[in-house]
């Protein structure tokens, strides 16, 4: 099946990209701020999702077993759920870094970040275990969804959770845009005019937020909607055609959240060359630097 091959290729690219991000964050002592902890969580989830796509291809064509099929599907559900949850955590962190800018670097923030991640990964693990623990359609084909062996009620739960997360992210990014524009207006009042650099920075920040949310929605919304309205009797090509773009989100995440960051770029040079010496000290940006 060429669609399975494309999913495997996508999983390989996802795994390679995110493995590099995880290695850079683990290698660099400078990358220990809450922002990079969240980016590391996102990269780890996407790395696992890429590995899950590869394993699903191998077990589908090499070792055929219902038990292994359930395990790989559960692994994929947990990994992608952790990826989406980590994106939500990053959005919440960006909002808090602007809303509570003076207290962002306090110990309370670190505790909040770790609590969010623990909750996100815990919920994701539970969602991944549901098919393994019996919420599947292996023994009742009538309950199957467009994603076998998940049941219709299972994918409805997953899709509803995604819609809720997407709405929360949309609301938070709108609030972030309001805060950014309000800060620019305050600067303009203090300086009696809005300089071109402030206008460009504000426009760039809002555009970046729109790209982040637009990429996330364009990747996942078609698949989430099809899981709700689709019928298992429909041709499987519809499932593949909506699932494949969803995997691209895990391929794009490292570019948006990691490789564009100057600290990670410097650490990448150090990791590969071992001879790069930054002329300026590492100073991790806050997540508000979009």
C-alpha cells in the first residue's frame, strides 16, 4: 500500500528531526528553562509518534498479530495525544509569560510547568491504553471507526478532546495578540509615537502566532472532522488522505519551536562541530519571544 509507505517515510523524517532536538536539549546545560522543557516534551512526543509510525508499518507487513496491532495503535494514540497536549502546554506557558512577566522565572512557574507536563503525559498514556484494555472493535466489527481497531466512541472522544484543545489554544493566542498589541500601544504612548521597529515587531509576532495556530489546525482538523463524520465502509483512501497531513504537524513542530531558536542553533553548532564559541553568553528567551 503506497499510503502505508508514505506514512512510514513521514514517521522516519519525524523521528530523525525530533531526535536531533531531544539530543540538543539534553546535551546543552544552557537549555534548562521552562520553555525548553516544554519544547523537549513536544520533541519527545513527536519522536515517539515517528517511531510508532515506523513500527506500525513493520508489524503490519512483517509480523501480523492482533495484540501487536493494538499495542502499536495505542502507542500512536498516546504519542500524538502527548504531542497535542504539549502544544497546549506551550501555548499556556506563552500566555503566562506575558500575563505574569514579572514572576515568570520564579520557582512557582517551574512547578506549574512540570505539573502541566505530568498531567498531559498522564492523560495521553490513559488514552493510549484504552484500546489495549478492551476499547476496540476486534470482536465487534459493527463498532469499528474509520481507524481500525478503534471504536467509533473512542475516536469521537479523541476528536472532541482535540476540538476542545484547539478552541483553548485559539482563545489563548487571541489573548496573547491582545497583550502584544497593548504593550506596543503603551510603548507608543511613552515615546509619543509608534516607531517602525515596534510596528514591525508587533506585526511579526502576530503573524507568527497565526502561522503556528494555522499550521496546527490545517494539519489536524481534517482528520478530526473525518473521524466524527466518516463511516468505516468508506474507502480507506479517505482515512489515509486526512491522516497523512496530520503527521506533518509533528514534522513541522521542530522547525517552528526549535530550529528557529537562536540558542538551539548555537547548541547545534556545538553538538556537530565542537569548536563553535559564541561571542555572547547564552541567554534563553522567554516563550513570549515569538
